[in-house]
């Protein structure tokens, strides 16, 4: 066998080994993030929040708030900048307003913005609703408003945001 062929095979072996190491590190990272998320580790919540903001939210915003869409839209203003934001959220109607499960606890800016302002606008099933009086409650309070399918996904979530219809 010529030396060039042996060298080529050795180089391919090194490249394949490196690819397998990179793949193993990627799989280990994904598993660590999901386990950390289930354990409510702050670093894992931040990673998931970042991924949601960059990847999932732009996709969800295409239909959010429309009739039949999974997500509604919460419109809020930045606490410091005053900039208007729209964020897709899993929202469910209640007797006097709406409830939103908080998978990242109260860390996201949208939650802090709404709590600071005391008001927001919800677009749900194609209709806009002014809401006020936000309060963070244990998720157990909101469970009756979620579907069985939603409840399976709630898992490790411990808090929800209750928003009442504005007078």
C-alpha cells in the first residue's frame, strides 16, 4: 500500500475521531441543559431562555395571538428604555383575566417589565385585552385553567403570572 494512502487513511481517522468527540460533547451539553432545566438550575434556565428568545420566539410570533394558535402575545414596555415589546407566551384565560406559566421563574425581562408597569396588553384568540394587577402565584393555583396536555409539559414549573382584566 502506498504511503500516501496510509497517510490519507490516518488523516480520515483523526478527522472522524474529532467529529465523534464534538458530537459527544454536543449531546452531553444538551442533556446537561435539560437536566439542569428540570432541576431549576439558574444557568440552565438562562441557556433555555436564550435559545427560546433567539430560535423559538420568532417562529411562534408568526401565528401567536391568532384564533387557534397555541401562544398568545403579551405586549409590554421596557422598564428603563420604555421600548414596546411583543412576546409570545403560553397563556390561558381565567374567570377574571389570564394566567401565564413561568418556566424561567421571574427572571425574564417580560415578567419584570409587566410587574414593574402593573399593566400589559394580551392578544389571545385574535382579541386584544388590557390587563392589570399582575401577581406571581404558585403554579398550583393555575392548574385548573390548563389543559391536560399543558399539565404534562408544566412539570418542574413552580410559578405563574396572574393578570386580571383592566377596569
